[in-house]
C-alpha cells in the first residue's frame, strides 16, 4: 500500500505522554462522575446495594475490609479523591504516587462492581492506568525513558490485541459473515428496533458493513508497520466507537479506547 500521499505525523515522546495522561484523565473522570451520580442507587436500599454484592466474597476478613471501604461516605470520599488525582494528572502530569493511587482506586471500583461495570471500557481503563503505573515503576528502577517505552508498548499491544481478537472472533461466527448479526445488534439500540425500511436491513449492505468492521479489526496489528497506517486505523476506530455511542449509548467505550491511541501512534512511529 502506497502511503506517500499521507504526511508522517509521528508523536514525540513528550506529546504522546501528555496526550495519554489528559485523555485517560478525561475518560476516567467521566466514569467517576457517573459513579457519583449513581450514589442513590448504590446506597443501602438502592439497586446496587453493597449488602447484596458482599455475599459474593467468601472470606470473612475480606468482607470486613470491603465493608469499611464501601461504606457510603468512605466510598464517596474515594471517588472525590479520584477526581482530584485525575485533575492533578492533567495539570501536573503523572508521578508514581498519583498513578499508584489511581490504580488501586480503580481496582476498588472494579471490586465494588464484581469485576466490571461496563465490560470492555473497564478493561481498557485498567490497561491505560496499568501502563502508566508500569512506566513510572520501571522509570523509578531504571530511567524514565525506558519506563515510558515499556508503558507505551504495554498499552499499545493490549489495545491492538483487543481489536485483533474481536475481528477474528467475528470471522469465525456465521452470523457475522452473513451480516445478520449487524442487523440484530442494531435492533437492540437505544432507539429501539430499526425501522422496517432502514437501509441497514438490506442484506447486502449489512454484509458489507459487517465484513468491513471484521477485516479492519482483524488487520489492526498492521498499524505498527507505519505511523500513517496507525493514524488510519485509529481514525476508523474513533468513527467505529462514535457510532457505537450513537446507536447504543456506550460513551465510555469511545473515551476508554481513544485514551490508548497515543500509545499506538507512538509505537508505530518508534525506531526499531
């Protein structure tokens, strides 16, 4: 593929670092604000009461520990502290103490929700903060240049793998190869079933869309071959996640994956 018509836009290390920090802070900040808004539903008599969820923990000591942590006032305080830490991430940048707190608090939130509140977006949030923690831990033990390379590659490989696995799993499913799964998914969108005359009910169009996304996801590792390819793959990914937000209301997916793109773009433009 001839990509000479595209400009080479390699992200320098400082730009990639700040982009990653700010986009992650935005993504995790939106999630934290959503948790704060849901406080009534997480109370003692709410839909997601800890008194019910704690029954999944068999160890008595762990139960008491999490009972204290997930008490309404304590957990609310943890969420507000998380917002402050994310704010400092934007203003001052990351440091080992900051990212360690964000990593530990992220684990606490995941435990509160039995491992995941919003599936893939929770996983990618964990990937991003794990990469930041890896970068600063390795940087403290060696040097920050090596630490950031390790963090970027960890995030990049996890991100690319998420698309690669998703694409090739679709390829193995006959309903995705035929395009039928595309229509079925769109029927479950936030605006209800597709209209009877929707263009997405046309079998050929549904098949073309299905195969387009399947091939794009399955070929995502090619993004590492050239930074221009990486920009194209990330641009299509941003469009894909935006459409998921429009049809299904999954705003977390958009920001959680976008936050990892600086690592992909950095690694694609890195000198081997």
